[in-house]
C-alpha cells in the first residue's frame, strides 16, 4: 500500500516542508476524528487540476461512514462541491442538508488545510446523521473541541511542530479527556480521565479545579510537578511557556504519582488566533511502562553498538594515519590518507546514529562537521571557503551512509583537482533542492574547471568511480558533471529519489 509520501510524490509537486505539514496532520488527526465522531479524508489538487484523496481516517468513537478505502479516489465536483469551494475560498464549507448514501444520511464539512498563508489540501469531515438523538455532555465537549481544532487546521496552526525528545506516544480521546478553559480550569472531565486521577491519588471531582495545581500536587518528583504545571497552563493559554530549559518540555509528559504512571498530552486550542483553552488527554501506562523497559533496553543496545563501531573505525583511522606518516613512498602516503578520510566519514555517520532514536541521520550536521576536516587536510596553502547554503534534511541510515560518502568524495575531489593551483577566492558552494519526490544536490566550485574531453562515465579516478557506484546502486540516483553555469569552475549534480 502506498504511503502518504508516495501519493504526494505521485500526484503533486508540493515543497518538502508543505508535505511535512500534511504528514504531521495525518499523524495527529486521529484525535480530530475521535472528537468529531467523523470519518476524515485528506484531498489534494493534482498537477492535472483534479482533486484526489490521499489519506483516510476512521473514528474510534463512532461507526465508520466509509467502509471502503477511499484513498486514490478522484473527487467528483458535483458530488462534493464543498471540497472545491473550500479550496477556492480558503474557508470551512459545511453542507446545509445531509446527503444520502444508500440508507445512510451523511453531513460533510470541508476544511481547507492552511500552511504559510495558502491552501495545500482539504480535510473532509463526514458524520452519520441517520439516527439523530440528543447529545450527551461528553459528546458536546468532544464536538466543541473538534470545531476549534478544525478552525486551527484552516488557520495552519494545527498541528504545530512539537518537541518530543522522549518519543512518547499520544493518548486517545477515549483513554481520558479533559477540557480546560482559557484560565486552566477543568470544565469537563470524562469518566476515564477521572478514574486515572483517582489511581494517581486524587479523591474528589476535577471539574471546577485548576488542573495544573491538582496534577502537580500528585506527583512524586518536584521538578516534574513544576514542568507539568507549566505545560498545562501554557497549553490553556494562561501564560506563554518561558524560554530556557522549559522550551524542550513539549506538550506531552510521562509522570509518576504515588500509585500510578500516567501519560499526559496537552493540545492548546487557538481557533482564529484566540485562546480557547486546551484539550488534555490522559492514559494510565503503569503496566505498559513495564513492558516498554525491554524495548528501551534494546534501543540503548543498538545505540551502544553504533558508538562502539564508531570507536573502532576511529582506531582504524588512527592506525592508517600513523602508517601514512611513516611510509617513504608518496603514492602509498596519498592512498592511506584518502583511506583515512573515507573511514572518518563512515565513523561520523555511526557517531550521529549513536545519538539517534530512530535510525536517521541529519545530513546537514554531517556535512558541517566533515567540511572543516576536509579543508584543513587538503587545502594546503590555498584557503578554500566551503559554503553550505541550503538544508538537505534527514535520511534513513541506509541512505545517509552512502550519501555522506558521496559528498565527501566530491568535496575532496574539488579541493584536490579544482584548486591544484592556489587561488585567493577559492570557493565551493553546496546547494540543495528537496521536494516530496527527489533530492537534488549541486556542488559548484570556481576552480580550474574540467579538463578537455572529460567524461564522468569513463573516468578512472577512484573517488569518482566510488561516487558513481554509490549514487547509481546504493541511492538509485544520477550524477552528472559539467561547467559551472555561474562562472568558471565545475558543477556536479547529484539527484536521488526520496
């Protein structure tokens, strides 16, 4: 089954950061579906002008409206005119009357997905109205919160990038739901949420209390108490979270009370830019935490392996460097020095993986740490400036390793061959362009340029052969070399699918 990233790449040319916003929305929209008692469909406009559904979510709190898979379906303008109106007007469009699907009466609401002042998609909420009845207080609290979240989707403020350094999961609305007003006062508490607080040691009702004070009074760690109070009041809009160490708290915490361990998630509600309180989700994870300890131990073991591999590669690099200094043969010395550089680039990737929890590597960080080493070793008397102009992004470890080696070889090749003769303004520019389909990296220098009749495919230089092999086989991409279009020198283009 195609992922959202695959479908966006197939049907659109959205910028990478816009596609990332849609992926964050899909990662968080189960909460909106549950609070709405509605099926959710995400649709985007294709390059051909059609509107196609690329993601679907069913609620846990109600029966589904769409039992069949709607992903890949092209929206018919006559059947769903509200979707096209939402795209055109950037406003939420609701059906005035329900439409009938067989024996089911459905009401649709089209919510434009805003991002940086423009509409990049439409979120459709579809609710079954076949058996109307008087909603309960829980349902009213759910729907009121859902309407605020829908307006935030249109505003482009939900979901926002949120720090989650501990990789905590998200409680569901059914696990425990609390609605706070803009003062941080609990105006509605679901039975499951009240039960969770009872297990933490609270013996009274929660409605009408300042939740941050109640929750903080139950925790065993005073520092966690302070952090939790700041998180809850900040989400409700009582105050803005202060700068400094609290910036990384995020909006979810796992905290220990005297009798239980609970996971708490706070979602601030800011429809139309005004504070409307917050939704707080809570889940008792006392038993789950015990099982998770085994997984945490496994992750720590993997990171430790990467750390030890890095240490071993650094030892190999040191031995090769020592051997290079002692050999009288200049060709052997050059070959050993190149081997040192290649081993060091692999070691750097393992070092970054040793600090990662998801087996991904920030390529920009790797490049920024490699460049000074390459310039210091190879530039000699000619000072060379390497400018990293654009963000390359994060890649999985199996693609990051070969890409870092490719960039290392290309930068080294430009330094050695493009600036064999000293040049006062020697410069190498690294530029990147990434979207949902491919990553394109251009390395441009203002050096001596390519020799007459140069052909990359037939080059016998070891570094360039390594580049071609890694790009074509490991990365399934293409690499080309030619004159620098911005002036003298060389341009090497590396294009890989993402």
